[in-house]
C-alpha cells in the first residue's frame, strides 16, 4: 500500500511525529487504529440504539406526546 500525502499533510505529520518523539509511520498507524476503533464503536451504538428503539417503540411514542 502506498499513502500519498499532500506536502502540507506530510509536513504536519513530520512535525507531529517529531513533537511526540515517534516515527511518522507509528503516528499514522495509531491514527488508523483510532479511526477503526471509533467506527466499530459507532456501529455498535447505532445497532443497539435501533434494537432498543424498536423494543420500546410504544414507550417512546407516549413520551413524545
């Protein structure tokens, strides 16, 4: 896989890695892991929200009146 960054992105990444005392590679991997974890969490919340909304639809309807 190749990752093509704009010059601005490359420079910002280089500066962040330098500030953190890490390689650019490790900063990118951490960002990817965080993104994947967040997306997984959001999908679980949406799934559970839909489940409980359906289960308690009548109660939610009455509360909305």
